[in-house]
């Protein structure tokens, strides 16, 4: 059974991401609604609290979270009657990144699905600070859903790559599962002025052909110019509905993420964005 982590800050953006995830994985699946609330407990307003007051505040917050999370589950179940989905709610007095990493290890999570933004929802930026942190630091694929993006069956995936790093079988399997279920095409775009020449590139390309459905995989090459422009233009021109990129050390995506320059550089995907992490996991 697929295991999906759904971090939520109880915002509309997070709920929309949750709805997308539940619709996308129309199969037996277990969803973990994770809400990390250490920020609320250890904020400036509790600086002068006694241990007892802090303990009370923790308990009250835990109760409140449950009161909000349970109806969220109910709401989603009502939208997808008869689905083979299980839900677990996990309010935790911890910090998001720690809690999410712990959950990924413990439950062997397949994918994290979250909003590109959350409660603050500043429309001048693309990714909220929590999303950026999760993208950078977790070891499993992360799917980010933009504000109000409604679920529609993915038909065309865009996968920009330089074929330099071997892909992880488990991650490609996930992509393949989505593609075969929705009969979606994968458009692999190689941005380079040279062919796929080296042994390594060739073997990585072969890996893609082996692990993804050859019938529905298309290989393209585009001459070098701004990678961001190429990605943005291709999304627009080809009517792409899922952007897939690999975040590994020294990748193009990592170079954007390291300085959080993702916003400055202008990669503002208005479509769901799946980040593969390229970690070896079983
Ligand atoms: P920022 O917090 O940087 O001001 P924001 O609130 O718009 O901006 P994020 O906090 O990054 O953006 O929220 C993006 C997503 O991260 C949310 O849609 C939700 O999925 C998840 N998230 C954010 N905060 C929490 C939290 N405390 N617990 C669980 N998930 C969270
Ligand atoms: Mn936030």
C-alpha cells in the first residue's frame, strides 16, 4: 500500500494539496496528516510561562489540533466516497522538518504532498519557507501543489535532465506508476548543445527507457539558453501538467535551492511540481 505524508498548517493551500493527493492516488493508500506546532508553543508569547503553563498550553494545542484535523479527514472522505484510503492524523509538538523526516523513516513514506505555499500565502513568492526546507532536506519525493490548482488527470509530464546522475529506481517507479495509471506521456528534455555522448549519460538514458513506459516516453533536446526560460516555455507550449525534477548534489535544481534563489531565478511553476531526491532507499 502506498504511504503518503500530507503536512498541513491547516490552511486552504494545504487542504487543496491534500485533495490533489487523495484524487491522484486513486488506489489503496495510507495518508498521514502531519501538523507540527512547536512554533505555537515556543513562540515569544510563552517566554514567561511556567513549566506548568507551558504543559497546559501544549495539551490545549494538541486538543485543538485534533478538533481541526479530524473534520478535515471527514471532509476529504466525503469528497471521495468508496475510496480505499486510510487516514492517520498526527499533531506533533515538534518542528516540521524533524517530524517529517522521522515519519518518512518510520513509515517508509513514498511521497510527501504539500502546498507550494501555506497560511502566509504571499503571492509575490513561489514557495513558502517550509516547503523550501522540505524540498531541500527530506529523502523522499515531494510533490508541491500551487494555490487553488484543481486536480486534473495528469497527461503530460516534463522531465528536464542532463542524464548526469543515475536515477533512483524507487523514485522512477513512482513516476511510472502515475504515468501508467493516467496513460500520461513523459517528455524528457535534455538542455545541451551536445548529444548524449558519454557512457554515463547513455547508461542513465537507458535506465529511463527501462524504468518508464517506452511507449509513452519522448526524448527532446534543446540548445542551451536560460534553463528556467526553457522549462517555463515548454510547460506553456506543450500544456504540461506535471513538472518532474531531480534534486541531487550539483544538479540544476540544487543550484536554485541552495541560495533559495528559486524565486529570483524565475522558476515559478504554476503546475504541480514533483521533486525527486535521488537518495538510495529501499
Ligand atoms: P511562510 O510560512 O514561509 O511565511 P507560507 O505559510 O505561505 O509561508 P509554508 O509555511 O512554507 O508557506 O507552507 C507551505 C506548505 O507547508 C503548506 O501548504 C503545508 O503543506 C506545509 N506546512 C507549513 N507549515 C506547516 C506546519 N506547521 N505543519 C505541517 N505542515 C506545514
Ligand atoms: Mn507558513
